[in-house]
């Protein structure tokens, strides 16, 4: 020690050593906690973030293995004809990087023997997944049951057990497939009024998937139709290799105008503008017979839905994910195209897509060729909507 400098007493030296040891222990405990909760220090969380990079720009393949409302339609002929290798080549050429494949489990699910999946049906699903992968696209296998199936999960504990057995078997089947490009989504849009029950059910299903497919990344969501306000209620699963997702159709009164499902009065709506304006809301409200429903339309006109309003919604979702150190995607958003003005539809899609990207959230539009589609099919040929592609920042 240099002469003239004050020396440190043995007691002070002991305190310094104690503080150094305390700080080192704190860092070690923080890293352990992050590894357990899936925070940034977790290797598995890093894996989930890395795999989320493959889910930046996606499209939903609907009405192929789900949304075939006549169950007799789930046939080999339908599977081979509805979405083809040419469709997937077009999807790739337009600039999408992944496909979310809706799969209704019900045609494969036998509640008496849920772990026995019909080989013929599974072969058709395998062919579709392989066809997607062969085009250089990642794929989300999204279990997409109907409302009756989800209602049973919301009420019947034994039915949850049986569905978990089914998921375990299906996950084991795909456990040998490319874990970097095949993602397993627990369930599309849970319809659980009790958020706490969904937390428990989702945990049970995720554990079954993990038993079947130890290396694959799971996609999880909040209760009640996977809305963004349900996401921010959710807490992460005890599994770091998970990507969280939400759906965004706000405001439904615009995105679903003219639709004949969900809120009955939507089918009256025509001509609602985006961004929202009082003038178009008053014109649309005049078409609605019920006064209570008319009030909802008028409120849309006053709420001033625009790019800033949408961005504020996305920011809340992004903040939720940032605080918990988990990756996040939005794997459904879109506008029913039958009655929306094409320019307004494109403007909404542009604002949602831009807000998602500004907040670092990957996305998948709903859908490829259905009633929200990026293409229409004419005489078997897919014709892309150039305005929608521009809105999505694609070619």
C-alpha cells in the first residue's frame, strides 16, 4: 500500500467482503429465478425468442382442417383440393414466413380412447404439414375446436383429462419433426368465462404437450377468445419454451360489419368507416332496428378509432410481454371483406400491422382465402388482393 493513504481496518474489510458475497449471491439467485420463470437469463426462453423470429409475417390457412362445418366434409378429397402446393408457393412468394394451420381435433378425437388418433386422418394432416415445411415456411399446428367442445372443457374436469391425453399423443407424433419450424398451439380462442379455470386448464394441457414433445415450442393464450385484454391477465406458464399470443379485431363493430355470427346486430351494418367518423356511424346506425344496438354504433363514431388508438392497444400487450421476459405474437387479425370499404379495410390492416411491428410483435393475418382473405379464388385460381398486400408491407 502506498505511503500516506489511509489503511482499512479488519472490521471494515470484513464488511466489504460480506457485501461482495451478498452481491454475487444476488446475481446468482436472479439468474436462477429467471431460468425458472422463463426470463431473459433462461436458455429455454432464449430458444423461444429465437424461434419467434420465424413467426414475423404469417397467414392463417382456414377451412382446410377446421371450419368445415359439415363434418362429412373432412375427407381426403377436401384435404387434397382445398389448399394446394400452388397455394403454398404463392404464400411464400408473397413474403409470408409461416402458416397457422387450423386443425379441428373433433374428427380425430374419441373421448373413449383419446390417445388413439385415426391413422388415415393423421396421414392427411402430416401431408399438409410437410407440404408447408417443404416450401420453407414454419407452421403452427393450431387446435381449433368448435364452441361446444370448448364449453365442455370449461365445465368438465374429466373432459380436460381426456383432451390432455389426446394432446400428449398428438405432440408425441410430431416430436420428431423439425422443432425449429413446427409450433404447437394449445387451443384457439378459449371460451372460458372463468379466467382462473383457464389458467389451470392451459397449464394441464401445456404439461401434456411438453411430455409428448420435449423440444417443441408451445403457443399459449389468454381466456375468452384470446383478446389482448385477456392476455394481460395471464401469467406465464412454468415452462420457458413458450410463445404467447393474442388476437386483435378491435373494434369488432368495424371489422365484423355485416357478419352473421356473434353479435346479432352486426348483420345490419354497412358502410362503417375507418378511421371512425360520426357521419358514417350515424348512417350505419339508421340501418339498425334496436335502439340499444344503435347506441353501440353511435359510440363507435365517437370513440375515434385510428392508428394512434390501435398503437396504444399494442403497446400494452408488448409491455406485458417485456415485463415478464416472454416472446409475443398476434396470430389473428383481419377484416370481414364482404361489406367493408376496400380502402378502409386496407387502412385498418396497415395500422394494425404497423403497430405490431413497431412493438416487436410477430403476426399472422386471418386468413388466406376465406371471407377475410388475402386472396380470392376464381375458377380454382388464387388472385391476390394487391391493396391488402401493400397494407401488410408485402409484395
